[in-house]
């Protein structure tokens, strides 16, 4: 017989040990005896029942906001201020950066196809460098050089983060990612389906989200929350909540093995047999007397 012990675990980022500070995306929760090794345990599962995250992270962060370029081989940099942008706001920020650098470049967004163009005046040669951290947002991947017009090969991409991944080493299971083409510690993948400053409310709807975990004992729950590039999310000190269910399947051996052949040995059965023999002899003596 197998029975399941379900343990509800509620986590709030304000209660844990904050490994990466106000990012709140690498946190340890130091429980005690949450899961102990037991020979009767058959399998252990972890499920994220629900989770709530504020969309407090930005489209432009400090790891994707630099445009490196050269003007007549002179290196220059534009730093886009951190925040959320639409197309027109990005054009405004780029043009302000070129003006601050004294560069004769004006950016233009084609509203029909979403392609950025950079109009160059003055005859200087400009090269947009592939080392730019903002290159995939602006729409290029390799160096582009011109003296009159630079047109991005790809669309301006201001979608920002499309998914967030909840990882855990101590709740590790069998999961894989195309990012590394190897096993990862992901226990849930959650779509970012809300605009900035609103709340993502995730609710599990399928048993497919139940993951077998490999650790036989767990005291600390470690949570890492990353994006598609495996970079820590910056929640900017706005706390999140996660509700887990730890399901422990056990073989109820105590009940299965409790039977005639493993009862505590207190000689009760032998005593009953001996008493039965004594009773038989008494009955025979009584029959002789009556005759």
C-alpha cells in the first residue's frame, strides 16, 4: 500500500536569506527537517502551486543599455538610461546620446516595419560595434559601417523578458534547456504575460508540473529566479510569493508487514497450545471418574 504525504510550503522573499540583495532573485530559506531520508519513501515530488511576482524589472537594464560605436575610428559610447521604453522613447534616448557625443547622427524608426535607421551627415564614417550590449534590442548582431545611412537588419525589440524561470539546486529534478543544451535546475517556467508595474499571478493547472526531486533529504530551499539568458531578475526590492507542495509517496510497510508471522514474540501462542494440552488431560481424568 502506498500513501502520499502532502506538505504545503509558503515562501515569501522577505523572509529568506538574500544572497543577491535587493534583486531578491537568489534566496535561501533555512528550514529544519523539511524532508528526511526514510527507507519507506518511494518517490518525492515538488510542485509550484502558485506564484506572484511584480513586473518590477525593466526592458532596459544595466546589462543591455550600452551602444558602442566609432566615429572616424574614434570610440564612443551611448548609455541608455535604465527603464521601460516604447519605440519613440528609444529614438529620443538615442538621439540625445548622439547629441551629447557631438555625433552627426539622427535615429529614425519606421513605424510600418519596426526597423531603426540612422541618418549620418557631415561625411564621417560610423561603425556600430557588435560588442554593444544593446545590439539585439536595436536590431543588429555584427559590425555595421557607413558614411550616410545605417539601417538595422532586424526589428527594434522592446519586448523585454518573455519568461522567468524558477530554479533550485536542493529541489533538483530532471530538466533541460536549449540555452546550455544540458540539464538545468528549473522547477517552473512562467510566462511574463503582464505589462510593467502589474503582477504576474501563476497558478499550476496540470500534473505535468509535478517534478520528481532527487535529494533524499532537504533542510534548505534555495530559489534562483532567472530570465531566458540565465541572468538573475532584478525585482528592485519588491517581494514575491511562491506556494509549493512537497508530495512524499511512502510504502506503508508497518501496516503491510503487520501479521501473524511478525507479531511480537511473547510465547502467547505456545502457552495457549500447552494449556490446550493440559485441558485435554483433565477432561480425560474427569471422564474416568464419571464412569
